C-alpha cells in the first residue's frame, strides 16, 4: 500500500540520517545545528552515547538492513531489579563499547510480538535477534525459570552473551 511505502521510505531516511550523523561525529556543521539529533532520552540511562532505536519495528528494519544483531532490553522505571541492572550496564565500559556493534532498543512496555516473551513478560529481560529477524532463544541468562533475566552480578555473562550474538552472526549468516 501507499502507506507502507511511505513508512519504509521514512525508516530508510531515518536509517540514512543516523548513518550520516554517525559519520559527522563530533564536528559541528551547519547541518547538525539545523537538525537537532533525537534527544538522548531514548537511552533511558542505559548508555547515553549509544544510538538507540525508538520502536521495535524500526529496530528490526535497521537490524536487517545493517546486518547487525538487535539487542532488546525490557525494563521498567519503577522496578528495582531493572534499575540495578541499568546502573551496572551503563557503567560497564566493555559492554558499552561492544553495544556499538548492535542495533539497540530498550522498552518500558511490552510489544505484541510473542517471540519477545518466550517464557513470560518479566523485567528486566534481554533478548537478541539476528538480522534474519530470528529471536535467539539459545542466548540465555543463568536462571531456568526466567531464561532472559540478568541480575547485576550476571553482567559478565551478559557481556559474553553479547559476544556470542556477534559470533553467531559471522558463523551463520
């Protein structure tokens, strides 16, 4: 439909402008001052210097077209477990560096996609999706009752799961 075409054009423009914004880097040009960048509220404190997508749909689109895996963090502002994980995530230099190789999305609401809650809608939970748009149910945390949950003490496991998600990319796609 016409509407769909407009939407994909819009997403394409968003993706292109993000790519361009990245290339410009720290240099202030007339363009960057004229067009304000998306406010960093999209990070919600998970890493202000990282580029976060706004919606699940946009994240899927960008993952597919950039051939980068997608990392989705479900959390809630009033959940102490989410807050604790966010703090260690944001302060973990290696994770913040590695996160640049991902399309990133953090959500404070549930999507209608049942694949994102394979074992329930709890927070915090972190799922990886590869560019073929397959949810990687094989990349899990340490808890058998909540497969995609991470505690602050699991931060090194999360880091190695991020590495695993990137490795799978090279071996499978």
